[in-house]
């Protein structure tokens, strides 16, 4: 029977939830233990993956310590003998397994343990299948698309190198890069490249180098290894971190048989650390040779241009107009003289024609002139007032008249007048 203070509704009623407890109204420890037991018992079995780092066999129970493959997290697990007997191969330390676990809370001591209903080893085939599923899923997202690949700088100022501590991969990259380009500089981050801390350390080094203002390219290098050793380089978190980096990343894992996913997401995949060193920096000897060849090509081009222009100048100078420049002036002078003579002839011809026309007009005018009539023997009779006598009736006897002949004038007096169709009259005759 429960104590009276624990009965609901009594004077000592306990808080219903943990949030309602206070220093004045606490839970007894057994209540917390009971509630934890009830809550944990409701949790279902869960499949988990880990690595066996401790294994203690006892009578009918084996106690294991499972550690997460990518983090410093571990659990103590109890496995019944019959469960281990069902495994195809004996379980050993270092084995990678998946286990179906359920939490069990021991109320008296407050200890939490994991009961195992099933445990299975993870073989290489399972790991490869899992990696391929992840590879296809990330490819479907477009993380491996060629358009996402960033070009490497032609000559990096400083190279970020992520590799193992005092590893051969580090030495290969440094040595071969220095041989190819002695002035190359490195920003090195030595990290764990296998084990549970590899992903976290590589990711932290990647972020640090990606934020470094002088690092132009980042190399993640490791000198090969077994499939289990290379699992961190197929970790989804690391792969996404490489995809999100702003700085170009080169993968130099050096494992041809089973390529890690890092090779697919990196901007450049090198087969080995040595190959990475050859591909991220140019060979100074080759560059000098290219410069020499370029200078030779440029020299030949300049010489050919000079020869062509010299030939063009010689061709221009060999032309008559260049040999005897005065020919241009002489030819134009002759043209001017020829046109001047032509203009003079044209003017003379026009003047001659005008002169002839004037003479003809003058002859016409002369033929109509009274003088011409006088020259033919006619005379012009004028009265004293200068009027021309056109009829005999204009005069009277004894009138004085002037007779103009071809040359000079004659003064005369009228003695008789002859009217038209009438006899002449003498002076003194009567008109009757």
C-alpha cells in the first residue's frame, strides 16, 4: 500500500509532472525513477550502427561498447548469448555492426542499459551498397553537376592542404609542388583522416581554409587505405561541406578501386597526392619553355612583319612615281598647257566667229544706210530748217535748199517746181 502522502487528493498530494515540482513540493526519488522507467519502456526498438570497441564475454551475457562511426558517442550494450550464437561469424573488437536496441532502465540504481534483440555484422558489400545509394541520391540533387565545378587558378598564391599528421601524402604534395614551382606556399592543416573524429576535423579544417583570404585552392589528401579507412570521405556531411565551399577543392585520396564520394563532389579529382601536386601548380621548367617558344614565335612574327613591310616599301619605291616624283608634276603641267592651248583656240575661234558676224551685220546695216544710197548717186534735199524734201510741193520758187550728196552739200535755189503728173513751172508764172 502506498503511503498516505502519495495518495492523490490527500493532504500530501504529489505534483503530477516534473514541471510542477518545487523545493517545497518535491518528488520522492522513487517517483522520478518510476516515471523514467515508464517513459523508457514505451520507447520502441531502434536499429543503430556502430563499431565494437569493447567486448566482455560472461556466462550467458556479453557486454559490448558500441561507438558511433563519426563521433565520440558510445553506449554500453548487453547481448544475450543466443543472439550472438545466431551471427554467421564470431563478433570481434573493431567490427562494424548494426544492432536492434531497446533502452532498459534499472530503477534501484538508476542505470540505463541497452538490450539487444538482434545484431548483424556490416560487410564490405553492405558498406559499398550504402555508399552507392548515397552517391545516387546526391547526384540526383545535382551536387556532382559539371556546371558546379569551379576552375582551379592558373597559378595559386597559397594552397590549403588538409592531410594526416606527418603523413606520406603531405610529404608527396609538398615535395612535388616545390619541385614544380619553388615559390609555392602552403597553409597546412593536419587532421585525423580516419576514425570517428576524421569527419569533424576535416570539416573544421575545410571551413577554416575556405575563409582564409589568401588560400586559392584546397587539397584534401590521403595516401589510400582500406574501404573502412576511407569511409569518412564518403560521409554526407563532409560531402555537402565540400559542395558548399567557395574555394575550389581538390580530392587526392589515392584509391582507385573504390572511389569515395568526395571524388565526385570535388572540383578536381587527382588519382594520388603526387598527381594533385602536379595538377594544382604549373611546372616552372615547362612554363619557361613555353615562354621561350612564345618569344620565338613572337620573334618570327615580328621578323616576318618587318620583311613584309620592307618588301612593300621596296615595291612602292620601285614604282615610277616614286623613282621620278617630278613626272607627276610634268604630266600635270603638260595637261595644263594642253588645256590652255585648247582654251585659247576655242576663244580665238569664238572671237573670229563673232567678228565675222559683226562684219556681216555691219554690211547689212551699211546696205540700209542713207549714205549707201548717196554713194550710188542719189541726193537728199533739205529745206532751210533741215527738214527733208520728200515732195516737190514742199518748196516754192526761190526757196533756198541744201542738197546733200555722197560727199558734201550743195546750196541751191528753187527755180521751178514740177508737181506730180504736171508740167514744170517757171518763176513768175501765175498759179491761175
